[in-house]
């Protein structure tokens, strides 16, 4: 695929204006998440607001199946490292939970109160904490900025203890923003405060994959061209460095509904995460 030269970087990373009723999605996510938490007793149990670090937003929710977990799934939310928290995404635990996995959903400190490199380390701390609570293999997924964060977990230098990193079986970056350098060309950088050194240090395509890394980059076919480019970029870069990678464009999905597959244990996205 040939991508056009970019002239407006702010528009390239704008999603809501290009999605029908895009402004309605955050409220819909929050309501679906609330309803799921209220219904969780029929599927298992949940431990809310577990502290994995010292800061106010260093909290995660841990959803547990009725039986002994098959392993642990950790989901990192998006929001351009500047928005949202774990409370809007609880419903995305359904697919993994119904497959018998425990699910951890962390919040993290948001820019400008932290640098992106600091968020990377907070997510590492959240995964390390959750891995001590649940035995077995680890599966990671993240959406948009969250896709960057989970990909960074299997890039070198790792921010995870080696025994935790070795437990990671598969990482799925959903509509991930992997190369951070274009962010410096957007108005968002007034908040992100990225500089060249940090962008290079925290961009997975500019780093080596960890030994044995297995990564799927997943994007909606109806997404903005820049997200499709970023999706292919990391999969191709790491494949050339020996990682096991796949690159998927899901038909009839855009940036806001591409994550819905995680709610269904038999969706192509959930099956790819746990079965591929």
C-alpha cells in the first residue's frame, strides 16, 4: 500500500470528526462498562481499584472467572496518553473472561502530569503487579495509545522483570500509534511534551523486539490512513528483526468500533489474541 504525503498531522490523528456520531462513543463506552461491572456476578468476580503504585491513578481492576484462570489478559486503554481511565473499558473484559482468563484493566497517570516514558513504566508496574496475582501465560492488548504501551512491553530495553516478560505469549496492538515522532508535529504535543530523544527511546519500531516476541498489529479497514500506516509499520519492522508478527485490517471497522471484538469470545479479534 502506498500512503500519501502527510500535510496536516493534526487531521491525520483526528478520529471523531471522521466517524459518524463519533462524539457519542465515550458515553456509550462508559455505560457499557458500568453495566458490565454490575452484571459481573453472573460470570465471576471483580476486585476494583487495586493499587499497583504510589500515585492516585496507579489503580487497576482485576476481573476473575469462576474457575481457576487459564492465564491473565491485560488491556491498556487509549486516549492519546491524555484521556480516559479504566472505568470506560470494563466491558472489553467479557471475551477473555468467558474464555476462562483473568483480566486486568489499569488506569495510569495522564500527560501533562507525566511523560510518555513514565506511562510506559507505570504500565510495566501494573502488569508486574497483576502477574503476581494470577499465574500462567500473559496476553496483552491495547488500543490506540494503549497499543503503543503494550507493544513497548516487548521492546528492548524492557521495563518488565525478565520472569514476567517471558510469560508474555502474545501482544495485540489495536490501532496502535507506534512511531511517536509524528506526535511532535501535532497540537497535542503541547500536552505530551515529546522531544526527539524521548520519541526515539519509546517508539517500538525504532527498538528491537525482545527475544521470542509475538505481535499482531490489528486495525480497522475504515480507519484513517495514518493508523493503517502505523499498524503496518511495526509489524513489518519487527518481522525484519526476527519477531513473529502479523498485520490485520478488519473489514467494516473504524477506530472507535474496532475494539468491540474483545467483548465476544468468538470474534476474530479475540480468537486471534488467544488462539493464533
